[in-house]
C-alpha cells in the first residue's frame, strides 16, 4: 500500500470536552465519511483494516511544532541534581518536531513544558450541567441532580498539529481535509452539541520525520496495540492505557453504547522491533470487527495503529 504521512494544522476555537486522541479522532473520521459518502463507502474503506491495511491512521493532537516526550526511564534523561530539578523535568513533556532526527540526549535536554509549547498553558476547568425533569420543569435529585464535567480550555486560535497516514489509493489529502473540516464545524468529542470541540483546518501537507543515526525504535504518536507485533519487550518502554470506548453518532443513544474495553500502549511509547529497524509510516494493528468489539454494531473497529517518528535508544540492550 502507498502510505504517506501528512501534517494537518488546526486552530481551536472552543474548549475540548474530550482530549484529541488519535483513536477517538479516527472514529469521528469514520462517522464523517459515513455521513458524507454513505455506509457502503465506509465499508469499502475499512476492508482489510484488521489485516494490517488501514485506509487512514490518525495521531493525537499536539501543540504545533512539538511531539510528546517518549516514555523512557530516568537514565535516558540528563541527570538532575536535586528533587526540584526532577520535578521540573516531569513537566517538560514536549520535544521539538523539527529536531526529531537529533540524538535522543540532545532532544531530551531541550524538552519544554506546556507554557512554552502552547505559549499559554491549557487550563482544565469544571463546567456545570443540568438535566431537567420534564414533569416539574426543574432539576431535582438522583438523575436530575446538577453535575459537573471537565473541559480543557486553550488560548483562542491555539494551533494544534495532527499527523495522518493516508493510503493514497483510498483517500486523498483533499478528502481528509474535508473530513477534518466537517468534524471541526460540528465539534469534536463530548458536548459538541453545546459548542465544545470546534476548530478550523488551517493546512494539510505531506511531511516526514528525520531518521536519526543508529535508529532502532519507533516513537508512537497515538495509542496503539503493539501486542503480538514482534517488538522486544525487554528493550521497549510504554505506559499501559485501558480504553473504555463508547460509540458516537446514532449509536451513542442506542441500547448498548459501550464497547469492549481494550488494552493499548499510550502515546509516546518507544518500541524496538525484533526483526530489525525499517523506515515505516505506522505500526500496530486494527482491532475489532466480527462482533469482537461491539454488541450494537458487529463491524465496529478500533484504531490500534499509530503514526511513528524514530528513536536511537543508545542505552537499549
């Protein structure tokens, strides 16, 4: 398959109710395609998805110009002399994308925190919601009690980078741009119906990541499922993420909106292939299909793929 990496730059206009995670975004892109071209066309695009042939792979959303710091043990980072330095280092969770081809130690030494990467650090807030009892016309107790939900507020027009791996035989960059624009107009994630998750697409263009000298590991940019994919566990580093997924669109209000939980490696994993390193656009696998992921829709799939940058783990065994 002729896969190509693209970078899409978004401008956020309202708070986010749901983090811009790659697997969540992929689900909304599938729904956007279904709404635009019909269910038969979505089924055609998803052919081979669980056999290593995705039509599209989406990354998380990152502050423009940055990538998430890899999940690595402390000995990879510059030595910290005191607890204050170690605490500050934990907040430096972004590396410059333009320097991805440099030695790992140099990249880690130049890591920055949210305030630098975003220019203005995002703020997490609680927003009050009400559910009205239609008989009394007011709130009350139990199911009708007021409640609060979290949302993340960014600076107006905050620029966010997404990385998309596109199968050029099944989706062109112009169509991917239209799907992203449709999501941004409607709203991404939870509470889109009350104004959250609105964005505009500023640009989408082909891009590549530099391959550092001695590269031997993949640096994941979205939650992925590397299980059984030939990675060396003793040399790889990752954080386990349990995804309790739920359906969107019309299936969100169906009788069984929740999906089967899946175990993923969180974004920023550093995975060493057992069969030798090769330059590739993505890793992982497609999950679900044949009723394995959903009782409400047997064809449901989960993105277990991730776009990748590259690492040279100098200290890897």
